[in-house]
C-alpha cells in the first residue's frame, strides 16, 4: 500500500473516532470486520458480519471528506515533528495491545515505544517515601533485566518508576492520559523529555492537544494494561486508578503483582490474594520469576 493511501486510511481512523457514539474500542471492532476506514466513512463498508455494530459505534452525523483532510494534515504535522501515528489497521500496532478487546483505534507515539517484554509499575500520586523507594527499586531491577518499564507519567509512584528505569540506562515508556503535547503534570515535562532522549517513548491514544480529564485516565489505564504482560501495584488506595488497572489487567488475562506492604494495608488488595493470576511480591525477583515462567516470545511486544 502506498504511503499516501496508508496516511489517508489513518486519517479516516481518527475521523471515525471523532464520530464515536460509544467507547472508542467499538471503532477498533468496526475496523476488525471491515478493514477500510475510508469505506466506513463513505458509508460503503464491506465484509460486515454484524451490521448493527455500525449504529452502535458511530453517531448519525455524516462524515465529510474535509474532516478526513484535516486529520490527514494533523498526521502530517505530527510526522514532521518526528512523532508517529499507529492505527489498528497498521502492521506495527502493538501485538499485545491488539489482543485485548478494548484496544484503542489509534496511538500517537513520540520515541521508540516497546522493546521486548514490558511490565507496568503503577501506584498513587500521593506516595509515601517508602513507596517511592520501592517503585524505584522495582523499576531498576526490571530495567536491568531488559524489561521495559511502563507507567503513567503521573506524580508519585509513576514518576519514581520511570526515573528508576532511566537511572540504570533502561527502557521506559510513558502511557499518557492526555495528548502527547500536553504533559501532565507540567512538572514532569523534563522527565518526559528525558524518557524520549533515552530511547523510550511517550504514547497517547488521544489527540495531541487534549488536556487531562477524569475519563481519559481510566482509558489510559486500559491501554497500559494491554501493552504490558502484567501490572505491578506498589501503593494504591481503594479509589486509585492503579487499583482499577489491577482489575483491568485481570480482565485482560494479564498477571498482577501486589507489593506485600500494599496487601497488608489495603482491603481491596487482600481480596485479590488467592486469584491464580495474582502474585504477592517482596522484590523484583518475585516478579521476574513469574515473568520468566511465562515463556512468551518477546517478539509479541516488539515495536521499536
């Protein structure tokens, strides 16, 4: 497929997302059944086994070629800055993420994205000094074993995880709850630049200028879980997004690792103990023992 045709299809995917009537992953389902976003936008899709999905996924506002033109210009501008747009129609869409039911229809990527196996390390923004130290230590240990450390670029545990991986020259990827041009919190802008400069990446499933909102962070957690083989929760209250990511990871069939101190303090974590996909961990060796036992080919996660 010619580059212009690929870019036009990518622009049509973004346009479909802008016309979503429900969760964005329904757009991904549409494209799984009829792999031409332009065909769907034009009202002449082919190959649909469940035509009712069209009405469920899209609003009833007609899609115009001018909208696709604007999104094509957006993709060209992103490319000129060195960013990439990857859609579910593209061969380089992350394989692990493609396997989950609620995969986003597109990603904006700044940097190298994934290399090899990946584990998410997440937790509360209002972390204790002990939690910060533990996140740093876990991330260092994972990075030293060439495991990509995923986190959300937030204050607290997330920032500590990214910095721990960077401290040992490891690979880390920030999965953002904002557009790729809107680092949140702003105080982590330097950290975001350091991640990209080190060979890591910023990843967002939103338009580049999208600001933070309450609903975007749960969407981000789903994508982070999908990209990872498993999620380590360091510190998290019952209202934390990290707790939600643990639940989502189990829905995705991924592994969940709960730090022992978290289990001792939080009732929600205690209730997960005994689940066959949940492991209580004291240090990085406990995570690596499970990860090494999965025996999954690292190519499943490669997208550098």
